[in-house]
C-alpha cells in the first residue's frame, strides 16, 4: 500500500490530506517538486535529489523548510510507512496559502507534501522492441533547470505523444535538441554518445548522471553539444532516460524509423550496465 502521506508535519492517510484552496501552488503553480526512486526500500542518491530540490527552491527565492538531514529523515520515515519494495517518493513544496496576489506574501508558511508511488520499470518487450516518439517545439519557459510544479507546457507536449500512442515527445528549441517532455535525451553517432549539456534549458537529471558515469567507466565516448534536429534525425540510435523510463531506446521518430528501426548496440550495452548497477548498487543503498 502507498496510502500514507506526509503533509505539514503529519503522517496521515492520503484520503485525509487537505490543502487550502488559496495555497499558491494551487493558484499560481508557485512551488517545486522532486522525485526520489526507491529500490528494495533504499532511496537512490537521496542527497543528490535533495540538493536539486534545494537548488529549485533557491531559484524560486523560497527558503527550504528543512535541512538536508531533516529531509532525509522525512523520506526514510515515509518509506517505512509504505509497503512497496520499489517506489518513488514525491516531494512538493509551495509558497503556502496567502491572499491572491502575484507578489510574494510577507509571511510565508510553505506547504510541504510527500507521497509514495509505485515504481515500475518499462516492460521487457518495450525494452527489446524500442519505443516511438514525436518531436515538437520546446514551448517551456527559460528556467527548465528548475524542477517546478508549473508543468502545463510539459503536460501539453507529453499529450502530443500520448495521442498517437508514443512514449515521449522530444523537444527542440530554435531547432536545437533540449530534452523530452519527461526525460533526458541521448543520441549515438558513430559509436559516440551525443547529449545536450546541463544548462537552463535542460533539467539536470540524476539518471542522466548515472548514464554518463557508466559510459565513462565502460570507455564509451560522450560528446556534449547543441545538436540540430537534422543531425538527431540521422543518428544511429536515440534514447530517453529518467528514473521511471530508466534507459529506453527510441526506434521511431515522427513515424520514421531511427536508423534500422531497432535498438542499437550501444543502447543494449548501456542497458545491461544500468541493470547491473541497479541490482548491485541501487538495491543495496
């Protein structure tokens, strides 16, 4: 069961959790969030996720309501209250309830909410066959490095792929690859992994970091750059990565095959490395 949540100092059943309608998260989307994957009841890279949460809070000029140590204790306490072995812990902090005014309230009482969700890896057949994606213009704001709850552009972009049964929408800003609507994007060209660098148009993904670390350990070269759509369309391989998608090959983009339309050898190597890392490291804390 995953029905125990944390809200403003209390652990309670999800059905009992209530937030005021004047909460600025509800009125303005004024808040941030984070998602921490949990494998065999061990939170993965919790400190890195919480540091990213702190960076997002700082970007919104919102003081963190907890220290890193306090956040860690809350996450562990919540995991202990829920039964799933593999889950993801969702954390959300808003600027709290206040009269509706776009300017910050003088007295901020943030709303802090945590819940658990089941973490399910992509099915084996999807990994073996690969997924499809569509492309779209990146319509988001200019601070995509902040993990904010104002996700309407991402929702609209993700729905574009959902409408056609695709797994992801790959975004381009001024014809340059940024990321997926809910993932980071990698391509492969002549045995070299291509990916955008971390900047204000890309969320600094934790799984993104894992992939780069595994590639470095395996001696697979990586090139960071601002890659045009035409080059991405010609790539030998295309992947998306996230804590829920793990590493997933994209074999069709906008109805056209990527290379031969099958997951490529670099993907298969990286997928094996990722699964080994998950079983040997993630599941053992």
